[in-house]
């Protein structure tokens, strides 16, 4: 199983390198392949980190433009490299902005709930979770989002963020405890 | 960054004390020390292990953590829903339109660039070195005398 995943990663990395060579040779449109391949996870990360669809879109756009401009400098995995650009963009935004409210674009998400009451509950939980996430320091929020929203393993997170598995476990644990303390009275 | 739900409400009368308390809380909050050693852990280690995929849910159901399991299952529904969110379709076009028209090029710092030495530049560099050495020697001799 591990070998298969590694092979898939290596295959994608090779495909990315081929696309990068095409872009560097002057085929600008080939960059769209990389955008469509990686925009969804990057958008989700930016959206969960910032809580704002508009800001997430801006960060995604700026990150891909930056990635295009520095494409010749890519060494190793493109997806990890571009993830770091997006993650740093989110952290920079969080440093500079104190948010007053959070919102989600309902149109982009399909509803799997049968009744209006369930949908209302879900919207309320979503808003409360956003508010609770907003109280966390950026490093804890980032770790929680990567683990629980993006479903990444600790090893993958450590690889992407350049830190240790132990430190990341600590951040996720602290984030969970803070979130439970904030939300359990209403939802437990 | 540290924020709270009342961050927009302005500074209280005891703002300075509150700031100090908040700084202390932030320092404690961000300190990366192993959980369970400080005695401050509110969530059972077993719950973390379950959330990390290291324990089956049935083990926690038998203990005192059933309430925690329900809470995290409910939260898990929301986080799973977020996992399926897609980028709005217009974004890809917007990014492509905003890309520079020229192909990306490698920008090499001057100290990493290849040095091309022509006969003329070699003579110029040599002459400059001789002149600098002569000037330095003259200055040194002047100081000695």
C-alpha cells in the first residue's frame, strides 16, 4: 500500500515536471493543468484559514501568479512548494487583519441534509466552528485544518510545514481542546 | 495571532491588566510541551488517540468518553463537508488572465552567475589589481615612515 502511494506521488511529480517544462518553454496555457490539479485543496486550506471566500480566492490567485513567476526555481514537488506559498499567504493575511465577521458562500456547497431544520443546525455549527477557529493562534488553526479538514497525515503535514510530527501532534491536540472548550456547552 | 470573540468591543478600564493576562495566556497556549505532563489536559488521551486513528470508537464508547465521541462525530460531519468544497469555477479563468504574458525565467543572483572572462576584461582586471596593490603599498610605506 505504501509503495503504491509512493508510486502515485512519484508519477504525479513526474507529470508536474513535464508540465513545468512546457510552461518554461513558452506554453503559458499549460499552467492551467497545474491550477486545475491543485486549486481545490489549496482553496480549501485558504478558506478554512481565513474564513472568507473572497480572501481565499485572492490568496489563491496571488499564490499561483507567484508560483508562475518563480516556476523555474521549483525543486522537488510542485504541490508541496505551492502549498507553502498559499500557507504563508494565509499566515501573512492573519497577521495583518483582525476579522470582525466570517461568512461562507452557500452556493458553492451541496447540501446533503433532508430537512430545513437539519440545514439550519448545520449552518449554525459551521458559523460557530468558524468563530471558534478564529480564536486560535494561526499555527494551531493551520494544524487543525490540515489534520481534520484536509485529512492529511502527521507525516505529510510535517513534510509540508518543515516541522516535526511531535510538534504538530501537540498543536492539533491543543486546537482540539480549545475548540471543545468553546463549543461543547452547545454541541456536546 | 491571538483573537477572541470580544476583540471588537474595545479596551476595558483595566485594559493593561487584561493585556498582560492575555499575553500570559497566549504564551501558555502556544508553548509546545507534551500534553499530560502539566495536568491541564481537558480531553482524554484516548480521545486524541481515537481522533488520530489509533483507537477504535468502540473502546471509547465503553468508558467515560462517550460524550466527547458524540461531540467530535458531530464536528467531524462539518469538517468532512468542508473536505469536499471545490474552487469556484471562475477562479481558474481569473488566475489565467492575471498571469504575466511572458514565460517565467530563472532569475539568478549576481553572485551565482557564470563569469565570462574576455581578453579585454582580463587586462582591465589585471591593471586594476596592479594599481590597487601599488596604491596600498605606497600608503603602507607612508605610514611606516
